[in-house]
């Protein structure tokens, strides 16, 4: 497994990250998969207080407790469940963030969180208040670093200019190259890492039937998937090929993959052990579909 530094921090994460949202509620099965992920060298586990109303954090914390010092634990905050459980509301207030982390720390059964991320964000948020909350938590030793999870360029720019974020989690794949438009350059210039999610585009680049995706037609998706399979050949799996395309971009520190089964883990965890994309293969993939642009959130 290869490891990369997150921003200007001292945190080193595996280039394949474990997206815990895809885990089910079978704790025994989850433990088996996570233990195997650790054996593969995956040290980066990403969850959120939103997932399964906190149950995801509970299970991940319990499973990783004995290996806590060997792993990088990330979670997210900002979506507050309603008291009746009917849904959640956006709450980026300092008071809520300071309170919410206590619940996450308890569920994760840990004294600190390596990477605490704002789970969204808008320009209407009290951004200075959000930054103050995260800075307070760093000073208190409850988090090592903080970042945001966002696909909104105008929001990302605000945090780049005003905060000490070390990472931005954003969707990026052959079928979602919107970050290439301006965000990748901005983040690279400011030494802020990208944590890429959605690298296999919900399976559309691997084994799912073609359908419309973002602004791409089903035909576009089919062409992209064929390109991935062609480049994969016998040297790599389609999943590995799609992830290598994502990891080729300098600001990307880790590609977080939603893993639900041991078969999926066995596939993606071996991405570091297959031949990297050649310049010609990378160019071929990039030219298989026209890059899309942000049509909203500009």
C-alpha cells in the first residue's frame, strides 16, 4: 500500500481509503472486512455522524479500538438528526459542532479524531464561526486536523482563503471531472489535499448497466466504461484502472471507496500492486469522454 500526506499536516493516509458508509449493520461481517482492510495496509477510515444515525460510527469505533493508533479516523459533522428521527437539518453553528463532537468521540470510543470534516456547506453559513469551532477543537486536542466535504467551488474558495483546512473531500472520477476546471489547481497551489470519493462512479465504470449520470448520456457512460475495460486489459481490474485515473492527479491523497463485501475489498485494495497507468493510457481514458464542468455552484 502507498501512503500520502494530507495537506501540510503530519497525517499519512493510504491511497485507498475505506468509505464506511457502504457497510451494512452486520457487525460480525463488518469486522471481518475491516480487519482484512487493515491487513492490506489500508489505514484511512471515513465515516460520519449521519450514517445509520450514529450506528456506523459506533461499529467502526468498536472494530478499530484495538488498532486505534495504527489507523487514521475521519468523521463528519453538520447534519443534525431531528428528535423524531424523520430526517436531518443542516446545522453549522459553533455551538452544535462543539456539542456534536462529544457524541462522535463517545460513539467512536476514542479520545481524538484525526480528521474532522464539515459535511457540506453553503455561503449562507456563519463560516467564521465554523472555523472558530474547528480551531477550538484542535486547541483542545479533540481533533488533529480539519477539512470540508464539498463540491461547491465558491464554498471551497472561502475555506481555502480563510481557514486552515488540510483537505477537501469531493467527488471525482472519469465521469465527474468537474474538480479539474479550477478546484484542483487552487488546492494544489495551497497545499490542500483532495480526498476523492465516487471514483468508480457508482459502479458505472465497472459492472453496472449504462445509464445517464450527471450531464452524461447513457451512451457517454457506455463509452467511458468500455475505455476503462480496454485499458484494464489483463493487467488490472476495471475498478483498479478507474481508481488509478483518480490517483494520477497530484492533489489527490486518497481515493475513498465504499466497500461492502470482501470481494470488493480484495479488488480495490490491490490497486497499489498493479502497473500504474502509462501516459498513453491516461490520455486515452481522459479523451474517451468530454470533461464536464460545474453547471451549478459556480
